[in-house]
C-alpha cells in the first residue's frame, strides 16, 4: 500500500512541485541502502546506477521508497532511473539552474518526438516529449544530513507548471518563482515533479552528502522504446 498524503501535503506538492517527507527511512532501511551502494567507486560526484540487486527491495512495490512515489503517481508507478550523488571535499561541485530533460532506455529506437540521443556513463539516454517528463516524479533519498552548509538542492517552486523552459529564460523564471533550499535529515525523502527547475552550489563545509536520486514513471514507452529501469 502506498503512503497517503494529507490534503495539505497534496496541495503543497501540486502548487510548489516539491515536498519533504520526514523520517521515511528507518535505521534498518538506511543501513540497507548504505550497504547497497557501499561498494561503488568513491570520490565520484554522480554515479548512474543499473543492475544492483540490493537496491531493488527498496524500490519495489513493498519498499519504503516506492511507497513515496506511489503517494503521487499511484500503484502502477515504477523506478526508471537511479543516480547516487555525493559531495565531499574532493568532489565539491555545483550545477547551474536547469530542468532534467532525458530518460534512460535500453536501446535506440527512432520514435517521433524523442531526441536528441546521448550516452551518459555508458547508459543510453534520450530527450522525450515534455509531457512525459511532466508525468514523472523524482525522489531524493537522503542517506546523510543536508544542512545549509552542505549544499542543499535549490529549487524554484512552481516552475514545474511552466512547461519546457528555454535556457535564455532560466534566470528570469527563477527570479519570478523565488528559490527554496531543500534541507534534510538522514532518512528524509524529498519528492519533486521531475521538470522542476533546480540547481546546486558547492558546499561551504563539505562532508559526505549521499543522495540516492530515483526517477519514477507510470506506463510503458511508445514505439518499442523501453525504460532501462534500475
């Protein structure tokens, strides 16, 4: 069964495009996720994840992470991409304001409205029609605390409702929407409308800031395209 949202939380998410869900992961869940990603190469800013069996129980329909996605997308939601981010003194990076524009797929199939194609860390990605992204959610599962000093994700609330935003308009949209810092404790999950404008600054006091980011969608892709999944 999915985690139900209160009417207030549902309105907050619909209006702002983001919602903090506190203490979703219990201590055993946190330990399990830490073990699942513990063997990944250190000192990399972002690692695209695929084929890690230990992750699947958390993302399957009985898992705590899936339940958060299902609270917005419903019982047919499924994970379609995962990335592990970490920010340390040696990987203290920042990202400018942007919308996520691509999905990961198993193979290249030419379908109207899908493109351009890219390969990211060996995995095939394609930009889908914006309407598909607008029907997705992105979860950021926090394995470590994220205070102001450790580069919380910044979002522009409400920007998810403005459609695909041209690069030349990004700053003006951010100024119009304002910004919010997504602080978190270990075990919290932030859920976002996938197209929301977001950015990240370098940390003032970088320590481990491990975040498992998972995209969820509903349904299959058209024309023989297939989600890569996790």
